[in-house]
């Protein structure tokens, strides 16, 4: 059995130019399949709000949601490095609250590390977490928890000042002790430049080929949603959504037409077994005769 990755091993993978494969997962069966497929890191993203819980954004996702789903993922992938997102407003609210909330993800959710969105503005909280023994993955570029502030899902790093700020933020996270940084929807040249400047791995999602690893959403690579919205930065590896829909439709049709269940799906009694009298009795059976006490009461 392969040993799970560690922070030290991930840094070595960057040094050796061995790309790190990361996939989101939100429950036991998906994480089990991911581990069996050989994934390096599983991210329990707050994207579960969109992919699993039916929200339009990640903002409604709670800490309890994250603990529940992270614990489910851990049961399915006991030998994989698991990172759990800290959801909206579980940090940036003071060091003590940040530490307490992160502790729940490690102690109750059984995660190996947590992920926070932000740069230099959260460096002090990242440092506090690291000093407390909590491994931290950063997240720069498009930060979904700030979607209402940035006004939509926009490519980051197109302008010179944006690129410069991304690099400053990445450096600040590295200096604070983050072991890796996700770069989301960042222009490829900027993501590559940041990756070369850092000693810690960068994990890209829509950030091109220059990152030290890649992460995609489980439901995206499998088209496991309805309707499925195409994304330029996603490569689809299977259309599971259509397969599931067709399979359920076939089941519904079989039930309606009586094609299911067939005889092979049923269970029969042993030959000679009498069913009805044994289950319900009969008018002539001894059990229907009045008792001696009942006779006395009627006379």
C-alpha cells in the first residue's frame, strides 16, 4: 500500500518536476474511487455548495457542512492527503476563531490540512495556523468566496498591476508558512512566473501548464451534473451524467411496463410450503375456537 503524501514529499515533487494531481471529492464513494485511481491529493472544496448542495455560490456552505463531508472523504480515502476548505467567514474574523475553526476540520473532519482564500491580507492568520501545527494551502486568483465583491468569474492577472499583486500575495503566503498555493483562473504566463518564484508547489485550475500540479472538480471531469455547463479549462474524461440519467430512465420504464421485477429478481418458498393458513389462520383452525374463559363469560 502506497504511503500518503506529506508536505515534504510535495515540495520534493516540485523540485523533481513531478506534477501533483489533485481532485475534489465530497463523499465516501467518490473519494474511494479517487484513491483507487492513484490521485495524489483530495481537496474537499467548498465547491460542494455548487456541485452537491445545489447552491449558486460557495458562500452558504457552513463549517458543519465541511466537517461532515471531509469526514466522509477520509473514510473513503484513508491513505490520501486530504485538504479541507475553510468556508466563508470561518477565518478573517480573528486568530482565535480561525484556529478554533481549523481545528474542527482536522480533529472532527480528519483532514491533513486546510485551504484559505486570500493573500497578504490573511498572512497573519496563515502564520498563526502553521505555528499551531495546522498545514495551510493558499488560494489566489479567482477566489469564489469573494464572488459578490469581484463581480463574477473573471480571469485574473490580465493587467500588470494584478499580476504584481498576485506575486506579492504568493510571496506573503509562502513566507507565512503555506505549503502550497492554488492558482485559479490566472493567465498562464503569470501563473508560470509565480511558480518559478516560489519554493512551494502551485496547483493550477484554469491557470495553464506552468504550475506544479493541477486540480479539477470531480463532477466536471465526469460531467456528473444536469445541466452540465462547459468550462474552457476543464477536460472531460467521461459523461457519467448522461449514463446515470439513461439508466434511471430505463428503470422507470421497466417499473411502469412491468418488465421489472422479473422472476429472477424474486424469492420463492420451499416446495410444499403452505403460506396463507400459516400466516393468517383459517375459520376451522384451533386458534379460532373460543377459550374456556370466553365460554364462561358468555353464559
